[in-house]
């Protein structure tokens, strides 16, 4: 019982710290999903280091020496508590983000995470040493159950009720409890006689290289499938908040089911039956890659890819359990699994953005999965052998076709840390219909009519009838204006620029800046003075205010989007406070809150009230029958109530921006996505 309890607590803390620490550094790097992917790379790499530590100490040290070393490291980790990233690690905007994130995480949670990561294989080895003949692999299912509970519990139970500081305090307290339990257990095991605790006398065959390569391939393929499906469904299917949670939950669930050892009364993974399930779902996922009929069928896409991920990981992890070695080689087995997971994370988080200009890893992952299936299913029976080989060829063909189809109508496709940016072109230059559109995943970030008559007109979310259009008209009615824009996109708002006006754009992605300058003409056509500041807008504005450079904006448009919503750190009480320091007394801050899945209006209304500002909502739905009109919601905030009563704003039929009295104010330490889901 003590082994299971300690493993459960360690794994719970292991997965709880991942969203906890990622949430704290997310604002420093633009709130992009790539921060989470990079954090995953760090966690998988340190998990590998933890498993290597467990394997090395178990193989090289006597039990008492192992207990001494582990106790010293646990004490050192306790001395580093509480875990909280220092402000000294905040980027200035010029740093390469991936290496910076890895350094921050290493300094903040490196040692505690390594010790937590080493616990499951280490304690399973101690269990096998103390209780020869018992199955230690079932403890791995306990480990993954705890991980799953932490993963699901964080957004549903932890984040809604505890702010960042409280989360850090509670996590650190639980880590202290874990450290004591683990130290006591290490000394208890080391006190047993050598005859009781050794299993070296077992007649166990040495590990074969083929076994190690198989474990590496299976674990790496499962990891790549997890990250590739996550990227695909969150960026190419639907930017639904918390959707990333579902793939990781299914991934962990398959580990639990594969390694539970029959204690549930049944064995879900039976290769003589499951081979057909794998091939059917492989066919379904491959077909969706190339079929245009269901390209925009949200539930078909999400349902097939999530169920397909479950089947794929059940195959990978079921085969891992089926090929597990004797307990003597337990730590080597887990070390290899961890190495495969780290390789998968490295391929998706680092190699793919450098090697590809779009998301191709899902198709490649399906090919790797089909290849493994062909290898493992060939001995089952003749039908499985030939069916798996045929599926391998079919999946490879679909992946190749999908790679070419992804570039339809695309004139630019670039990928970096912040995701894939594409410019799509419709029509022919010089003719009456010629349009360019900037797309990030499934979200359009602006478009331009490239004809001579249309290219200077603001479109989509920024039309004159929109909230920001009305606010712009109200300010320009009084003379020259200074406008700030958080989020460049295509630079559409520059179309409003007149001689004497000044527009200052803030954007974190250098590729967006290059595309706005070279593929769209809003910036070059504008008669206003154009300034562009690269880096996270919140951090840049904070530095400018600290240095005494208040911008004196008449209007500030907060229009930076990560997936389908403003990054959280740009929509907190403190963030609005920063914006207001840069505004003229009657200046207007315009929040773009258009969103299919989140109701952000009450959030902005509350932070406005907390900052002593007035607020109104402008919803632009267009006219009946106008299918080309983009519907938008803008919340306008100003210290001066009269600024929001301007005739131009009143003509846009403003509404009350509803506050929710029972909701807690969003701050840099607290936010609650679950609460604002539509």
C-alpha cells in the first residue's frame, strides 16, 4: 500500500505541476499554444532523465547508498520550494523563445520534477526487490491513474478556485509530504537483507537489441500521435478552449488500461482481435486527411481523430505491455519508453517547425503507425498480414496527397514557434475579383480585396460598422489621432490612417510582420505614420510605461489572437491598467471579443469596473442577406463616459456590457476558462 500511495502522490504532483508552471510563464511568450508544446518537450526530456537516474542508481548502487543519495536530492529539492519563476527570466522580445522556456523551467522545477519523474520506476524496482514474484507493472497503471486525475482536475477544480500563488503553496506543501514518504520508503527498503532484496539470481535472459528498438518505436509513435493529433484538432479543426486536454487524457487512459494487468476482470487489448480495430481506424483517419466532404464537419473530425488516437495509443501501449521484460529489466524498460516519448516530443516540438512549412506530422505519424502495425500483426494470421501491408500503402498515399492538398490556393506557408501562417489567394490579379486572406490554423486573421478600388477599404472584423470602426470614427472626428494596435494581422486598421495620424502596431511573430509588409498593402497604402514594435505587447507596454514613454493613444485595439481568443494575459485587471496608462484621458481601449466558444464580455466588463472605467458593447451583425459581412463583438472601455457617448458610437447601437456579480475578477494570478464557456 505504501508503494502505491507514494507513486500515486508523485504522479499526481508530476502532472499537476505541468499546467501550473506553464500557465505562469505563458504570458511571457505571447500566450501561444507553442508554449505548451515546448513545455511538453521539457517534461518529456526530464522524465527521461528521471528514468535514467532510476535505472542507473538501481543498477550501480547498493540499496543503502541509493537511499542516502535519494534522500539528499529530496532535501535539496525541498530547499528550492516554493516553485515560482523569477521575473529575471522574463524575455525582452528579442530572445529565441524555445531555449528561453527550457531554461526557465530547468531553473524553476528541474530538480523537483526529476525526482517526481524517477519515482514510479524506482519504487517499482524496490517493490520487485522486496516482493519477488509479485507483478510490479500494475503500479504503472496506478501512476497513470494519478496523472489522469491531476490532468482533468486542474482546469475543473484547481484553476477555478485557486490563484497562482495559492496553487504554488499547495503544490509545494504536497511535494514536502511526498518527499518524506519517499525518503522513509527508501530507508525501509534498504534495511532489508541482501538475500530478500536481490532478484539477480533469477534466471532471466539478457535484453535483446530488437526488444529495445521495438519499445523505442512504439513509445515514440504514441508520443508523436498524441502531439500531432493535438496540433491538428486544435489548430486545423477547431480552436476550442481546453480541447488539448482530451488527447492527453486518452493517451494516459490507454496506459492505464494496457498496464492494469487484468485486475479489471478483462483485457481490453487482445492482439488477435484488436488488429482489425487498428486497421479500421487507420483507414478512417487517413480518409479524413484527404476527403473534402467532411473537412469542416467539426464533430466528425474531432470524433474520428480522438477515437483514432485512443485506438492508436492502445495499440502502442498494449504492445509495450505484451512485450514487457522480467522485473530484473524493469528500469531499462521504462527508460526506453521514456526515451521514445522524448524523441516523439522533440520531433513534433522542435524538428517539425524547423523542417516543415505546415503541419505534416499527422500524416507521417499515421504512416509510422501503419508500419508498426504491419510488423506486429504479420504473425497473427494471413489476413492480418496482408491487410496491414495494404493499409500501410494506402496510408502513405493519403499522407502524400494531403500534403499537396494543404497548399491549395496558398501562395505563402510559413511555420515557426508560433504556428503555421498561410496566405491564400483567390482570383486573378488585375481582374474584378482578387482576394488575399491571412489564415492561422482554422482562424482567419484578416483579408484584403487586392483590386485597385477595394484594397484601401477595411474588411472583416474592422469594417466601419464594427465597434472599432465606430470608435475610430469618433476619435478621427476631432482631428489627428494616435492609434495603438495589439496584433498586426494583415494591418487592416491602417486603412483608416490619414495624413497626420500615427499607428503603432505590436506583434510577437516576426513572420506576421514580414507577411503584412510584403503580401498585403494596408501598411504601405496608409497615409498615416506606421510604427511596428516586435515582442509581446503586454511586456513591451509595461517596459515603455516604466521608462516614462507613455504613448498617449486616442484608441488602443486589443486584437491579438491565440487560437480563437485573446491570450489571457492581455485581458486581466493588471493588463487593462497597463493599457490605461498609455491612453489620453478620453482614450478608448477596444477589446475584440468575437468568439464561438467563450463569452469574454463579462470578463472585460469586470476588469473595466475594477479599473474605474466605463464600458459598452458593440455587436455588428450586418444586414439580413449579407453573407459576406463578418459578425463581430467589440467591447469599448474608457475612463471618460462621454467618450463612449460619441454620436458615431451611438449610431452603432451599443449595448450594455453585462458583468456577472458572482464571477471572480480575472487577474494575472487568476482566470477561469471553464466559467466562460458558451
